[in-house]
C-alpha cells in the first residue's frame, strides 16, 4: 500500500500540469472573446494565480528529478501568493457586483 502512495506522489505533478494546460487554453479562449461585456479583471488575477501554480508544479517536477534544489521556504511563499491572489480576485468581484 505504501508503494501506491509513493507512485501517486511521483506522478501527481505531471497529471496536474496536463490538467492545468487545459485550464490555460480555456483562459486564453475567454480572453480572446469578441463580446467584451464581461468584467475580466478578476479572471486575469485568477489566471496569474494559475500561472504561479504552474511555476510551483514545474519546480516540484524539477526537484523530484533532482535537477534543482530549492529552499523549504519557497513552496509556502508561492502558496501564499496564490491564496492572496484568489482572495483579491474575490474582493474585486464582490466590489463589481455591488456597483
């Protein structure tokens, strides 16, 4: 059973990157829509948060392959950036809905 957990831990960053690639394609499609009656600023902030997540996953894959060594502080900092961007996105949307 421990081997299953180890195997899932090794391949999770790879299939996460595949799923995020699909999300990035959907974001790009949203940003190129002709009908611009959409409040896009929160979506752009969310997109930037997803890009930070992609950077985190790439670093995880490179560290797992022993190509780079990173500080233990890097991943919590990246996650704080992602969480802060998501909160900012929600506050932007809340402010827009009030108007």
